[in-house]
C-alpha cells in the first residue's frame, strides 16, 4: 500500500493594524480568505488591548500614520494606542514590522519626503532617471509668496502629508495673480509647499511597490491647462476614465487610448526608480506617480 501524505501549507500569521474605514476601503475582510489559501492567517490587531495577548505574529503590517494624526490632534485614546504599538515593537524586535515607524515617519512630512526624493534623484547610478518637481516651502501661504522663484501653473499642498483629512486638500494655481485666493483654502499660518505643475496630458501612471514587486495603474488626472484656481482632494481622484466620473478638468481618453498607454509603460526604468527610492527611504511598501 502506498501512503501519500500531503504536507500542509505552513501558516504564517500576519497582524494587521488598520482603522475600520481602511479595512473596508482595502477590502481586507475579503482578502482574509484568499490569504488563507496562500498559507497566511490575517489577524486584525486591536490596539485597545494588550498586543502580547493577541500574539503570535510573524509579521505586522500597519497604517499607524492614521492613529498618529489623530494623536497629534489631541486624541488621548489614540495616543495610548500609538504608545502601545511603539512599546510592543521595542519589546519584540524579532517580529518584522512593515514598515518600522522610524522609516515611515519621514513620509508624514512633504518637505522631508521631497528632500529624500531629491537626494535619491541626484545619487542614482543612472542620472536623470527621474525628476522631482521644483518646490518651494513656506511657513504660511502669503509670506514672500510673490517673490518665490517658481514658475506657474503651480500646485499648493500642505506640508503635512497625512494624518488629517486636510492633508489631502490641494489647490492648482494657474498664475501669480491667483495667489491671493489661497487664503480661502489654507489657514494663515499653515506651512505649505508650492510645486511646479508638471504637464502630463491628463494621464498618470500610479506605481505601487511592495517588497521588490512593481504594480502599475493608469489613472485620469488634470489636463495641462486650467484658467482658475482648482481645489481638490487627492484621495478622491477618479480611478477610471469614465466620462461621467471625471470633471471637465480631467482627461477623458477613450478605452483604446488607455490600453495603448498601458502597453507603452516601460517597467524597467520604473523598477530602477522604485529600487532607488526603497534604498533611500528604507520602506518596503510605497507608491509614486
Ligand atoms: N507637481 C505636480 N504636477 C502635476 N500634477 C500634480 C503635481 N503634484 C500633484 N499633482 C496631481 O495631484 C495628485 C495628488 O498629488 P500627490 O500625489 O502629490 O498627493 P499625495 O500626497 O501623494 O496623495 P495623497 O494626498 O493621496 O497621499 C496627483 O496624483 C496628480 O494628479
């Protein structure tokens, strides 16, 4: 008699720290079943109680920046959760964290992210591999604003990259004449960044990078010309080229053009850029446009 024994797939436990809206948005509940088939056990970590009691974990994936943002806004409960997470990481250095808070925190600020990206662009083996739009940082949206050495159109963003809803509210500025209108969109003493608008014919390539693997998506974006101030939420950009979902400021190319564009995406330089950024930023999962 022949006995065939099938070796069970080794199960690794991944602890996930995401707020309920992110779990919904990323459909992590549904991903649980798929993960199981891949030998992964997804566990949603509850930061309201001891993380040790919820062990074991082989890896923890988190979006602590959301909790950090609320903590900075004075939420005491979120502060406790944040501290619980940091203490846990210190006490259990053998558990891999995606990504360590030390490395993630640099990305909370658009200025430090910008500086790292500029540094990466200047030190790449292949020079001119990527271009970081020229940017000027100001402590508020009116100081020296007319004198800044930047060409228009430009885009004005908050220096804080995440943590609050406002971090994602941005404004397109067609020319210097419109700078006065920014007061309606930003608090007077809010640090901002003015960045030159890079014409991209209304089409963006979103690149997501996870542990060496590249995923690209084509998304609608702003047309090259706009004649008034445009305030928008970067989290609510349309995901498809459907004419009904894009505004008149957005491109509305037809399906055949999109598939042509997708085919034209050259993955090799993108992979090089992602590798360089990963070395520079020290994070495993990130995205860029
Ligand atoms: N310098 C620029 N030139 C042209 N378009 C830009 C520029 N900066 C941003 N955009 C447009 O605004 C969108 C959002 O900007 P950006 O990607 O910088 O925000 P983010 O901080 O990465 O996003 P989020 O707020 O969602 O985290 C881009 O996807 C692009 O459509």
